[in-house]
């Protein structure tokens, strides 16, 4: 076997840390995984423990009983630690961005992995991973806080990035732009005046501020009001499975990637 592609990085992880993304994956991709004949899901860079991969497996199996989950890690010691937790439909193996699997995955999740790479590599590995997906497959690449209360992720297809999702517990931020510290590598350095991601977070903060009176009914009502307001000037996804109040009430918001793509256009 040739050397795995990539580099060993910090293995920080934690119980239930990726729950917000798992919940979104089930809502957005659950039906596709349920109806696929032999769906393969890869959790790339699961870290110092098998936990988040096992949690993903458990949540997906509830909606897609035929799904097979493979955790891939570039650090052999972390693979050895995870091996005892293998079971029918769940396995762990050594590998990197080359994805050592026997068929194109229906879904690849890579969380808190690319943030530790230089920005140019993050763009390049998006392309590499998208090129390995099944024709209707998806890559979910994101970053979250240590306890998972703040998270941002990108949804990609074989054609490239399609959506950007913000997700936060209502007591985990003061204003929406606090989530900027969780932006994926391809956006984190673009959060400066003149860039669209910066304009979006500025407008989200404004919508949040003017929705303050709704806070009397709780932060959830304030978030819902702010998102509705923001949807007047930004193409916020407002239909299921990506949008609508059922998603927004969870402290979530999804935008089409094109709205903030740093490679095209400038800030409004
Ligand atoms: C910060 S941990 C993230 C763990 C888990 N995904 C989470 O979010 O809780 C990042 C892990 O990705 C692994 N990693 C980095 N590059 C990788 C690659 N190219 N292929 C597989 N694993 C990789 C690192 O070795 C590290 O264990």
C-alpha cells in the first residue's frame, strides 16, 4: 500500500461533538442513503477516538439500515485504537485523501480536518474528494467548536461546493458573526471588508440586532425573525430539506454557496 495522502494533525474530538451536522446529514441526505442499494459513507479524519464515527453510524442506520460506514484516519495509532469498536457495517482503516475504499462513497464527511491545512490545499482536496464521490454523492466539510455548539459546514457534490450551513446552540453566541471563527478554511481568511462572506455576516448581525424585541419570546424566536429578515436580501434556502422554519428553529441557516463564493463577484 502506498503512503496515505495528507498529514497527521491534532486528533481533538469529543462525544456528540458533530451532532448538529449529523442531524443535518440525516435530514438532507437520509432519503438518498435509504434508497441507495449499497451506500458507503466515509468519515475522513475521525481523530483520537472512534466516537464521532460510531455516532454517525448509529444515526444513519436509524434512517438507512443498509448504510456502511468506514472511518478513515491517517494516523496508524488512531486506527489501532478504533479497531476494537468495529461491528457489522462499521469499520476503521488507515488512509488519507486517496480514500482507500472499494466503491465510490455516497457521502464523505470530513470535519475539523481541512482547517489544519493551508488554504490552497483545502481547495485542492475539495476537488480531489469530490472527484471520488458516487455520481449523486456528497461531501460535507466543516468545522465546529470544541463542544460542537457552533459549527459551519459546506455541502459539496461531484460538481463542487453547493451550500454553506451555519448552526449554533442559541446560548453559544452573542451575535451570528461569532460563528466566523468556525468558517471552513476556504472562507476563514476571506472574512474581511469587500468579501461577500463578510457582508453576509454583517447583514446577519444587523438582522439579529433589529430582531432583538423577539428575544422576549426566547432566542429561537429572535433567530427565526432574523433569518426571515435576512431572506429579504440574501438567497437563504427557505424550503425543506435545506431551509424553512423546521431547520431554522434548530439554530440553523443554509445559503447557496454561490451567494458567498469568494472566487466570483464582490460584496454588495
Ligand atoms: C481535529 S481531528 C477531527 C476529529 C473528528 N473528525 C472531529 O471533528 O471531532 C482531525 C483528524 O484528521 C486526521 N487527518 C488529517 N488529515 C487527514 C487525511 N488526509 N486523511 C485522514 N485523516 C486525516 C488527523 O490525523 C486528526 O486525527
